[in-house]
C-alpha cells in the first residue's frame, strides 16, 4: 500500500490532506504536536517538528518496520503578527522554528524513508512570492525562506530522481487563518511604537485576507502534486488580486501607499 507522511496533521491543511490521502487508499503517517486522530489507515505520532531527535526516533522506528514513503508532505505552520522592531523574541523564535527550521528538520529526519522516485511537497503561502507588508513580515520571512529552501532542495534531490514541489495557498479556512485576525487585534493592543498604524492595519487585514476556501481544496491540490506524472514545480490556489497588484508596484510606491493608509488619524 502507498504511504505518505504528513506534518501538521492535527488541523487545517495537514488534517485535510491526511483525510484526502486516506480516502484514496494511502497509509498516512500523521505527525503533529497535538496527536492526530487514529483511524484504520492513519498512524498518528505526537512530536514537535523543532525537535530533530524526537522525529529521528520515529523515523528509525518506521524504518525498522520496513516503511517506504511515496511522499513527505510538510504542512505544519503557524501565524503571528508583530512588529520586527519591538516584537517578543520568543514569538519570533517560535514562528521561525516551526515554519522554517522545523520543516527543514522534518524533511531531513524522514527523507531516508522516501522511495527513489518519491516527492517532497512543501506547503508555503501565497505571501511567499509577494513583497511583505508591515507587521506581517515575520510570517512572510518564514515562508519566503521556505521557498528558497524548497528550490535548493529541489536542485539537490533532482540529481537523484526525486521531486520537490511547493504549494502556495491563499486564504484558507483553517485555525491559522482565524488566528491572523486575532493577531492583528492583539498587535494593536501590544505595540508601543505603532498604536495608530496597528489599528488601521487590523482593519486592512480583513480586506486583504480575501474569502477563505475550504482546506479540502488545498488537500486536493497537494494530492495532485504528489501523484501527477509530470507535476508543476509549484501550485497556487486562491491568490488575492489586491496583494498581487500591490506587490508588482515599485518599492517606493508601495511604501508611500502603505504609509498613506496606515498613518491616517
């Protein structure tokens, strides 16, 4: 039976992917800090993807059982909104640790189980390819760096016949998306330097978030990336036209527009 490993499998896109692959007849090894639900074809593991030794122990156990993976699906991720000039250091480390370092460590831990023609699917974000907005920059940094990691890993694994594919979701109805609204509100309360601007930004996030789609739509796209004979290098879904337009403007014009919108009284 074909098998995949999914990180971030307890909620959101990871959970939707778990269910979709299971419905397609796959054995799914589901990894999350919060233990995913167990079912007939889902084997859950509780692990923090920032802890390499913990994941390595799981990988060694699976290897001893003869497990071979058709794909590794790196879907774990969190969101936070803060000022890079005054944000809490622990929150900065946590987000980078999960979104970037944790993904790199999880792929490193489980890659020895990947079959010779296997695939690594890395879930980034539509913002990874856009110029960042203020206060959302930490998330942008993590996802842009993750894209760079994916490109580098693709170049390496291509040499031995394995594929690396990125999936860039736009607004998706997940706990992460719901948390972005709360993060914007919390930012307005926490900041000292940007009280007025943060209040305006909180309102702007509602407009720039767009209409969220169901995580099952992203799961379907991930399945396509994992199984199509000649997949694209990357897939995107539900891109926000406003973010696309803002990002293609000259950098100076972007700064003037953002300043005008956020410095209102």
